[in-house]
C-alpha cells in the first residue's frame, strides 16, 4: 500500500465533519503544523481535537478562530497571558467549544491504553480533585486510584523528523512527546515529516515508531516558532 | 503595599539549597523554572522536563545554540548536558507517576495546613490548565512549593482548607515563600526559617493556620 502523499491536502482529504483527531506536539515542538494548516484550509467542522495544548505557539488556535472545533480534550487548553484572551478561552466562555481538561500523565496513558487495546486503568493522579468527578475509585494495596478510560480517534495527525516509505519514523530532540503514542491510537495515522527516505535507509535500531502504526506520510516544511512567552 | 522579603530569584536560590547530588528534579512553570540557575556549586542534579528530556542544561540564550527541537516544559529552548536523553510522554509520566523523580518544585496558589496543593485554577477565571501538575504532585518523592506568601491583594495563600480546586491532597513537603521556609508536618505547619528582616509574628499575621515555631527557628541562608 502506498503511504506517501504529495501534499498535506491530499493526505487529509477524507477528514470529514465531526472527525475526532489527535494532534501531537508540546508547544509547537512536534506539532504537525502542515496538517493543521491543511485542515484549516479544508474547513472541516465540528472537530474534536485531542492535544496536549492549544494556542501555545502551536497553530491549533486557527481551528478555533475558524470555528472548526466542537470539543477540545487536553492538559493545557488555557494559559495565563497579559495579551488578551486566546481564541480557545473566548470560545469556551462563549460556550462555543466544550473543553475537557485532563492531567497530562492521565492524558497520555489514556491514549496509550486506546492504542494498546487496554480497557482502562487505575491511576493515583487526580484523587480528591475535580478530575475524580464521576469516576470509579478503588483502593489497591492501600493506595487510592481512579479508573480512567482509553482515548481513541478517527485520525492522528503526528509530526516526525524522518520517515521511510513504509512509515517507519524517527524523531529529533523533544519533538517526540505525544507523537509515538498517538500514532497507535487512531484508525488512520498521518505523519507530517521533514524528510522521506527509501526503505532500508533508516537504522532498525533507532526507529521509534514502527511503520505499522503509520498509514500516510507527507513531507512538509519545518515551522520553528519566533519565540516563546 | 511594599512587598517584603525575598525576590523571586531569592526564593529560587533558597529552593536550590534543597538540591542534592544525583537527584532527578522536575521544575514547574514560574518561580520553579528559575531554580536551575542556582544549583549549588559542585552539586550534580539531573533535570527532567516532562515533555521528554532528561539531563537538560542552561537555557539556550543566543542564536548560536537555540534549537527549537530541544525545549523544556516551559517552552524555552535548552542546552543538553552530556548523557542527556529524549523520550516520549508515556515514558515521561512513567518516570513521574512511577516514583522515579526525587524532587519536584511547583508553583502554588494555595497550600493548606495538611499540605493540600491548589495550583492550577483561580475559580473567578472559570478555567485553568492542569498540565502535568497533578501527576507530579502525586508521583514525586518530595514536593516543594515556591510561591509568594500572599495574593496581590494581601490574602494568605497558606490556608486552613484550600478554597481553590485541588491539584493533590496532602502532597506538599516544604513551602518556600518570599517570607519564610515552612515544613508541612503531621502536627501542622512548622516555620523553620525567616527571610531577612521578617518576624515570626509578621509571617503569622499573613498566614491563616497557626504556625508552629521551630525550636531551631533561624534566618534564611541565601
């Protein structure tokens, strides 16, 4: 099966209204910017975005500004800023976008469980907090835990450094973050990469994401932030 | 009101005195981020950034060493020390939740007498971001909170019960503010050290729970 697509627009052509999409990245590092921009261009509506952050120099803000988001699930939706309210905060307060705030470790483990065929797991994180509301609590060997459920998606938009044409991926620096985990948890995983090489050119010892988790690959430019605040 | 006591940098400097050789340390956003600048001479600690780096060094300050694929959890580009490594977020929180991190320094909005921590949401704003704080507070072997002693309007941040949404219950071991260093003990909050020029009574007047005066109460070394 051919995995390499010529453009980001072609790679996301079947992402329909109402899609549940995972987006890798921590701030803009490891964020699939080319796929996000293509989705903004395509105009897909009622998207549920599953992402660590939104508006932290990543470009997911654009989906919010374009009113393409229905729901956001992640650890860092809101941030303190002196420069007015970011779009997601305005949209949340106006009740245009639903937001589920999840502790970061629970967030990634729910995705891991979703990809690994695990039906749920018990974590001590969130006991006695709002994160515990409506969840089963269980004491195991004297420690209190919450039952957390898996997260899955229709699509995972991920970012990697290099792919081979079979979809094997390697990363660079801290861009790895949520990408290898999200790659396992969606029906279709699309990788936004800086370089595509022939099969055999990546050292099998250093491949982080095995190609079986990756359905589509598209090469695009790298987007560094201008700075941080 | 003139802010008495320590600057943010001095709070970070005092916290840094808790760093010990070989510790794995995670620093939260705000004052905690500054702590790495004050690591005592001769003490080697390994800083963990929850976005996936173990062993980062000083912030990359100029064009020549900025690499946007090497950031810490505050989004700042960092340098790497020899032996540094990268990992994905599930491994990162295996380290954190699994008890493999020795010390975490977090910012705080409120800390209760029992060591409950609230640090992710001011209720009047109607929203907040948990980030990795809940996992860090639950998973790290030791939790230090670095924060201003009062809110901007002078309300105590050390309270009988947190009125803000909790990050974790009974998680905090040590609190370092601009006025004092205070240990959380089963008997209550033990005031161990005072910032220069600050009295016990002054700290008590800005603290909701009763403070226990340490038998070894002393001026903070900075």
